[in-house]
C-alpha cells in the first residue's frame, strides 16, 4: 500500500476486513495477500473488462486465474446470470479454497458476493468496485443478492468480503450519469448520520462534479467510515443498519416498475430520498428549509427529485408492500428526524404517505 492510500476497517470480529482507498490501488494494494488458495475467478462485465481486467490479472500471475465476463446492466442481475458464474466455477474445478474477485459496479459485486456465499456453501471473495456508488455503498457491508421480477434484491445473503479495494482512478472512466448516481449515495450519509458532512457536500459539490481527486477521496473515505460504523453495530440489519436504506423503498419501487431497464439505482434513490424527506416534513420532524436544501443539492448533481412521469401512487403502494423492511404486513420506512439523524419506523400516517405519493406523481 502506498503512502497516498487510506484504510478503513470494518470491525466484525473474525469477519473484519479492510477497505483500502487510493489512486492506482488495483496495482498498489497487494491483492494477493488476501488470497489463500491457488485458484481465482474474476467476475466482471463487458464494459469493465477492456479497461481493468488485464491490469488485475497482472497482479495475480502466481495464481490460476479464470474469468467470467457478464453482460452489463441491472436487468441482468438475476438467477440466470448468476448461473453463469456457477458454470465457470464448476467447469474450471474450483474448490473451497478458491477466491472470487468482483471487478465492477454494484451489479457485479452483488452477484459475485452471492455466488461466493453459495458456492460449496461459502468461499472467499474480494470486492474491487469501479463505480462511485459501489465504492461508497454496495461493496461495503456484505449485502449480496440478485433481483426478482417482482422485487429488487429479494434473493440474497449477508456475506462479508476478505477486503474491499477502492481504486479512485477507475472513476476517470465512469460516465457522467453513473457518477452522478453515485453521488446520491454519498449525499445519503450526510442525511442519515452526519449533518456536517452534508454541509461539506453543499460547499464542495462543484469540486466533486469536476472529479477533483482530493475532494473525491475525502467524500469516499467519510462515506465508508459511516457505513463501516453502522455495519459493525448491526451486521444483519436487525436495527440501525436499516437507516442506510433512506429513499430505497421508494427507489426500489421505481426500479421494479421499470423492470430495471430505465433509471439506474442512484437516480431512483435520489427521487426516493426526496419523497422520504417530504413525508418527514409532513410528519412534523424535518423542516421545510432542510427539505429545500436536500432538493437543491440533488438537483445540482443532475439527479431526479421526482419519480418517473408514468408512475402513479398505486404503482408505488403495490410494490412497496413487498419491500424487505415490511414486517408482519406492516410497511416501515426510513424517515429523517432532522439533517444527520434518521429513524426506521412504521409509525407514520398512511394519509400522509398518500399525500406524498400524490404530490410527487402530479408535480412532474
């Protein structure tokens, strides 16, 4: 690890692991030290493979490396695609000492992690996230899953990686739309646990949009610190970890409604966070002034603040009731008490929720 790298620890006892953050970290992080066996399967997609696969393989010349290159897109995050990973593992005679490496965004990371959790009842894996959203959110914390046509991430497991290697240089090739979508998850941390960070984002968003390396590294590090702290306290989302889902119940409804083919995850979450904030205002907690600050920051990042034009309130309610936070038939949502403080609750007015849905669906 170079002097320019930083490290955040996810503290989970014997399942603890480091998050290494730095420039050219694919080369600098000594990935081999996290691999105990002789065989490695790299899982990536057709967009990332031409950019970074060869560089990664050059760090693993002492291993027996095979690869599987998947189609790129949320619509491929399903059981059929997952089976392509299993086909490669079984066809190449990988055993329980093998290590899977996820090289890509959140879709690749989620599917690789789920494959690792399932193959021969569990093998090691490493996350090398190449999108901003994956770097600050999906690669950290051990949530792995695939989608079902009736619901996002409904089939999965909690399974922690050996390490997360964040190479900030990969963001230089990230399309603007994907980059903006990642900023939605960065903003989320300011909303749920760190009001000072939210203000820092307001003051430095122009630097982030210019992809200033120092500003980006700082935002990624603080996001990972927040998530690592929450995951260490509640690994399997029995309590506080659920606050990480701010806006996600609304956002997942959008993605499912669109069959995972139109908006990308961060865009759906952005609109969902505004809807959650609107409900927080109506419920008497969040101030109108802070709601406007949230909308303004998201809009400055070219993110949507209203749902898709073709969605109606009934589309939301029919899909939200399938959310994983539903317990005993009761929908629970992540709402804001104030900037920097979130809560998970089922104690909200259905009338208020309907008001938010109607307002969101007619204001587009």
